[in-house]
C-alpha cells in the first residue's frame, strides 16, 4: 500500500497555532490540514507536540490513480446494469399488456 507522509504539514500547522497563541485541538488541526488524517493519528501527534514539542512521523494511505480508475469502471458498470434493468422492465411491461 502506498503511503503519504504528512508529518511536515502537521508540524507546520501545530507551529502556526502555537505562534498564534492557540491551544492545538483535533478540530483546529483537522480544519487547517489539506489532507485527511485519521483522528487517532491527530490525537497522538498533538499529545507528542504538547509533551515534547515534536511530531512523530505520520503516514496516511495515499490515493492512487488505480482508485480513480476503479471508481470510473464501477460507475460504468452501474450505468450499464441500470440500462439493462430498464430494458428488462420494458420487456416485462410490454408482455403484460
């Protein structure tokens, strides 16, 4: 699985909050992050920041182009199946009349 390191971004957000005199909270940090980070990782990073003024390495699963391709294929399949269902319903309704 591919991962994306968000440690530097987290550290930057926490430093900015500290410079602004704000207490870092999960909500404040999450709102300022450009990538979605799991809550458990945010909590651990904030605790480490408060205790040792450092952020542990945080990696999240990176979205791959394969995900985009897979979603597109699934959407096409759904569209084809929906069309087929409509055709079958028309056939059934035509025979019933």
